C-alpha cells in the first residue's frame, strides 16, 4: 500500500538553485584547460548529481591526483565567483514552495554538495532560511548517490518513513538513489539532464517547477 506523502526531499543544485548549467560550463572549460576535453553531455553523464569524491576520483584516473586537486580547486573558486555574480532560484521554485506549504508537507534538502557550498548558494538566493536546520549533505554518509544512503539519512533525521517521502531530483544518479531508498522520485527535466535519463519505475518526470504542488497532491 502506498503511503500518503509526508516529506518532500529536495536536491539543491539544479532543483532549488539554477547552478547546474553553470557547473557544466565550468567543467567543460576546465577539461579543455587541464587536458581532459569533455563535451557538455559527457559532463552531465559523468559528474552531475555525483559527490565530490566520485568526481575527483574520475578526474584523478585521467589526470592524476595532483591534476584532480588543481581541477577541484579551480572549480570551487570559479563556481563561487560566478554564484556571487548572478544566481537565481530555479524558475518557478518560489511558487512551488508556496504551493507545497499549502499542502502542509514537510520539506528538507539532501545534496551531494557540501554544507559550505549549500550555505553559499542557498544564501545568495534567499532560500537558506527556508530550509535552515533541515539541510543534509553527502558528507554525512558513507556513500553518495546513486546509493540511497543520503536520502535515507534525511528521512531518519526528519522522522519520516521512506515510503512517505518524495525526492525531487534533476540527475540520473539522484533519481536512482531515490528509487533505491524506496521513495517516490520526481525528476525535474528543466535543466541540462534530458528527460530520458530521469525516467524509470516510480518516477514522475516534469519540466516546470510550478506544477510540482499539483503533481504532489495527485500522489
């Protein structure tokens, strides 16, 4: 029996804040500079939704540990600079949060990003206060996405049965992690990840964040 939805778990990058296109562009630029040319599609497939450990590990396999450290250092620096210059919530996100509040559903954030990164990006967009005290990072668990650990950790901390949780994700590893956790997945295809990479059992794919409350109400 499917339980009514009690908790909506949001990924951060690409779901709450419009950073994924920025991250893809920066990764392509760094690859060209440092000796591992990558297309945007390859960056999406390899890096989007993955933890720092996974991304750095892949880079180290190609460029060595020193090259991977330089890549990550430059990425963090350039990402911060770009975020400070101009960052907005994902289109339709404020309306979605208002609609979810009207449904009396609890919310939290569970992201592959670090707490420092989320404080920065959510802070710059005025969203951190909305989720403060309910923000969870892959740094708190042993395995990142697509393993279910982070979402199960968030559900435990929020005191909600995984079967009563919905995860809003924009990456292939993210929706796979939600399914592995026994949660319903909502795949947001309004970013760089194409809809077909989000599809799967127990997954609703949508491309307009404003429709999220209506989709949740129907579950």
